[in-house]
C-alpha cells in the first residue's frame, strides 16, 4: 500500500465521471473537510487494511490531526489491487479509524476534481509504503529553528531579535509556519509577460512554459555562467537520460520516497518509465559503473539537466515552481568526512559568488542533523562568518533524509513566500543504496561521501528571483533593471529622424554590446518611454549633435558626463568582465521586430 499524506487547512472534492466500470456509488457528489489529514491511498495486490490503519494513526498523532480524509488515488502505484479488493480494504480502514477519528472517504473509481490547502510545516507532506508483514515505521522526528550569528551565538529563532533583519524574519516565519500555496500572483508573473520573456503554454501540461527569445537568451547566459563556474571547479560535464525504468533495482526504492513527483510514461514490452526529477539517477548509475581510486577523489560530475516534477497544481506559480525546469546538478564523491567538509566549503563559496553575480541578497539556511552539528559546530560558524550576517538554522534530532547537512540560498518573493536557489548537501545514504564505491589505499572497497550541489539552483527560478528582486525595488520607487550582462538589449540607439538611421546602424556595429535601433515612426519621447519600459540599461538619442562623436547616454545606473565610442566600450567591457556574451536575440531594427504578447 502506498500512501501520500498531506496535512491540510481544508480539502474539497467534486465527483465528475466514472473512471472504471466497478466504480463505487457515491453517497455525495461533493464533499470536503477542514483541518484534515488527507491520506491519498493506492491499494496494491495482497494488501490488507491493518497496515494502512496503523500507519495513518501514526501520522495523525505526529501532526495532531483529529479529522482524516481517505482518498483513493491509483496514481501512486503500477501494481494495484482489483477494484473489489481495493474497495473492501478502504471500507475496513474507514470502519476501523472511525473508532478514534472523524473520518470521511471519497468514493472509489471516479474522476474527481479537488482543491486543498497544505499547511506547509516540515511534516505536512509525507509519503509511505506500508506492508502487513514489514511495515515502514514513521519515526517521530522533530526539528527546531535557530539563528546562528557570526559571533558564534546559537539562539532559538522565536527568541532572536530580528531588528534590522526583516528579510530573515520573513524567511523564518515562512519556513516554520507558512504554506506553499497562495491565491495571489507573485509580481514576477506580470513582469515576465510585460518584458516578453516567458509565458504559459496552454498546449502543454501546467508548469511547462514557453520561453520567448529575450527570456531564452537570459536563460542560456545563466546556464553558460554556472557551467563555466563548475568546470573551473574541476567538474567533469556529462549527459544522462531523462527517463528511467521504474522497476530498476537501484531506483525502485528511491522512487517510493517521492511518488508525487513522478511523470510516468509507457515504453516497449510493457515497461514503465519515469521522467527524472533531478540528474541524480543518471549520475548515480554512471558513478556505480566507474572504476574509482582514492587518488581520483574528490570526483565531480556535472550536468545542466532538464528535469520534471509533477508538483501539485495549487503550488505551481509562474516560473518560481514548475513541473519542467532546468537544474544545473553537480555530484561530488569524497573519500571521507574531512574531504567532504572541505568540498562543501568550496561549493558554498561558489554559491555565495553566484548570489553576488546575480545581484540579489537572499537569506541563508543551513540544516543539520543535531549530532553532526555538535561535532562540527566550528565548521558551521566558519560558514556563517563567510556570509557575514545571521543565518537560519534548522536542527533535526535524528537523520530523516539522506543528508546530514545542507545549505540553501533562499529568496523572499512579493507575496510572502520563500523559495530556494543554490544548495549544497552532504549525502551519507545513496552511495550505499546505489553501490557506488572507490578502491581505498589498502585495496578495499569503500563507500564515499556524496555531495549534491546546484551552485545556481534552478535556472528558471534564478530568472524569477531577478524579477522578484526588481519588483521590490520598483515598489520603493526605484527603476527596475536586469544585470547588464543579462539585459536582452544592452544599448538602444534612437535616431531623431530617418536621416540618422543608417549612421545608427554603422555605430551599432562598433559598440561591443547587444545594440538595437528604434527606427519606428514614433516621437522621440515615445521611443524613450518604450525603452524605459523594456528596462534598456543604456539609451542614446542620436541627432545632429551626436554626429560630432559625443553623446549623453541615459543610463539605468550611474554614468555621468559625455561619452564617445571608446569611453562607451570601456564602460561596457568593465560591466561584462568575466561574463558570457550572446548576440542580440531579435532583429536589430524595431520596425521589423515581432511582438510576443
């Protein structure tokens, strides 16, 4: 039996149409429940009701739930019981649980529309596989929130004075008490549409977006920069498949932990595959087949991976939370804990560098298993000193996930939600689970420590973070602007009349940037206003005075005085130092340029 648990503020469902011939006759076509633990249940072959009842009781006690909604959900398993047996098991579960709880059960065998609000605390989303003979026991594992300061004080978060750290306070409140769901659109959605960067695609699944030329340019530049950083850090770039066999012996147990994330597809000869929700699978299997010596460690594999997660519909939000996204994934094999910590610090510094390159502040979270923190407290403090300001710490009393330590850079958006970008994690579980080994100095086989890292986080989310960051500035009366190296048009030339268009075209070829020319039949003031709306960082109006080789650019950053071409190119080169460059993604003349909105 597979069960996905969501602790909700409410759930509501409506019966639509029969999914199978043996569908149970519904007592109500529409029903719901408030403050409910929702158990999405796939009853499998040979399941009985007892193991499911016991598991639901355990989870209900962990989240202190009195109301329980039993919701038949066939999508968690490919080995389902017959409809008759499944209905019988669900009815027995309902009868048994009614002795202690307020129970409702959605009808079996129907397509149903539903909406819910997940509470968002650490135990609000759990998945379990339970069996009669060998139950998977859900340990009661708790976490506590702290703030660790650069001077070494570890303070309970609810006692920390957040004065001067408003963004850290917002992040803590979201992490400890918030929900991922929101009825309000974050600011980046309107900006991504108005700037013609990215938009929804009605012809695809939710959370699969269309990227217009300007947005795709930004995406590719971000990918190229993080790729360069990882290669310079000694990573070996690889490519792995996007789909994997759900019954592969090394993968099947891993999949049981993440049933709700999976896109399933059918292959040849009855095989079923899932689309990867990270590059982990391919890199694990590659590392398993490699011959690795202790002399090769640390060993880093890197991939810019297109990945897929079937996130809940209510949690999808513009390009912040998607079902199809691009994640630069790096995995590092380390010989021992000391080497793992050294690599963690190196990758931590790369992530801080990425934050600087992006021009965002962000809030830091570091999460530990308690005994690992106590053993490595000085290391944790060293990281906080590198940040230079207090960070949020989550402390688990026991290891519940595969990692013993992880860090994230998080961004607060315009509607009070937070989302993670960069991350580094120390994994002590998957090398053994996937039989990844290295040959040590004495000739014995050993399991390495494994670091998961995404120096940038999801590329789509990076674009989201840039837009949300600018939305906050605009709310305070400042001008929005992308970093110069990411601006689709970096310089716009505005001829005061048609007489100057050809000269502008000649000058554009001499400027070391992405340059376009507004040759449309509009007033100069209208052209300037449109360039401002597009966040063009340098605007040059070109007329008779400018023929002498001097001009006064309008900049969205500080650039005082007159410029000639030499001085302008020097300014551009300074802003483009160590940044990748791609050509203008649209026609240079605005009069022949299509619109994407």
